[in-house]
């Protein structure tokens, strides 16, 4: 819900669920941005298969 003051947007009211989902999306976007900047700056990357292998190893102990 948007509340206006003198015809201009002033306040936004949203459910807790919508607020929490929005925050999760913003956090994910931030992580993606950091990763993309690392990639563009030439930091080492791993293939999808290597990433899967590392995740399996972590999950299996």
C-alpha cells in the first residue's frame, strides 16, 4: 500500500512476508553482484562440475 502526501509518494506499507521476501531478494542480488565483480576482475573460477563435486564433498562430510 502506498501512502501519498501532497500527491507524492511518502510511505509504503507491506506485509511482513513481502518485506522478508524483498530482503532475501536484495541479499541475493548483493551476493550475485559481488560474485560478478570478482569474475570480471579476473579472480579464479571453477566449472559447474567442480562446484558440484565440492558441494557433494561438503555434504558428505
